[in-house]
């Protein structure tokens, strides 16, 4: 098992590493050339710039039983399709039961933004330390579930 992080502007890289260390799980951070990262724990892979370059590289690398940290519903859907687990930076897990709804909501929001009429969609609230702890709890639960279901951790 490995944890892959869609690390471009990801606010939970350090929390992911803290939880991964506790479980002895390797982490790979993927970023494009505009978001070069450094880590003493994780492997960092810098992917060439491009609209979906990091997303495609991450999906190509992940395997059954791996964990993907992403806020991108499309990346999560592809990871689930490969048998990986996927978790949002806010700590909730993407599942076969919720991914279709999430993708539809994303589609409807994009459609609303492209319409000619003014649409005011509310952006995300400012991130807090409580949000980071909620993510760490969610990741811990996911790793525990994975250990109980698969014996992979």
C-alpha cells in the first residue's frame, strides 16, 4: 500500500505524512512544475505542467489498495475504478455510493458558471486547524478500515 497525494495546492500534505509515518506507509506527492515541493518523508514527483498532467500521472501510478488524497472528484472516480481508496482533503471518503452524485454536482456547477446569467456560487470557507484534524481522523479511519478489510496495512 502507498498513499498518493494530488499535492498541487493541497493543504493536508503534512497531516498525510504524520498519519502515514504512524502506520509506516510510503507517501508519494505529485505536483506540477508550478508547485515544487520538498519533503523529508515523502517521495516527490514533479510532473510537467499541463491541465491534467498530475491527475493522469497519479491515476496511472495508483493500484488496488492504495490511498489517493485529492479534492478532484474526477481523479477520485478514476482511482476508485482502479480499486484504490480515495479521500478528500476535508476527511470524507469517496465511495462507489457517493461518487456519481459528486460528479453530477460538479457538472451542474460548471454548467451554471458557463451560463450567460449571473450565478454566485459560494466558495469554500477558510481552512482551520480543526479541518486538518478532521482530515487526519478520516485518513486514520480509512487506513484502519483498509487494514481490517484487506490486511494491506
